[in-house]
C-alpha cells in the first residue's frame, strides 16, 4: 500500500475511528493479500449492549473489491471496508474470520 499522509500502518486514518479498533485494523492490514483497510461511517446505536466491554469486529458481507466489516464499541458502530487482491480473496477471508473470532 502506498504511503500517504492519511495512512498509518496500512489503515486509512483520514477520518475518525472508534476507540480501540485501530490496533485490530492494523492487524488486518498486515494480512498477505490485503491492499487497503478503509474505515467509513460511524453511527450511534440506540441501544448500548452492556456485554460489549472491548471493540468487536464482525464480518458483514463480501463486496466487489473485498469485504465489509462492522466494528462495534460502546454505543457506536463503524463500517470497515477491506480491499483485497482478487487471487488471494479466499485465504484473506479465512485469516480475517479467524482473527475476529477471538
């Protein structure tokens, strides 16, 4: 991934990222085959699940260029887009799913 002024360890940080999620995104960006990790919209959720003590990332769906993940933390949810090399898509999906299941 090219080094831009808004890129930190493979993660685009031009906009806000919910608390505690950046280290997880940096781990995902280090997976072989991941081109970019792009955090997107942060939304406030109306319910505040007490069981979420630390940030949680969930796989939502596949996209044309990779995957869409959702990060949950303390009453907020953020979309995360992961751009992946087409030839390594299956391997990257397996690795990401195993990382976020912890």
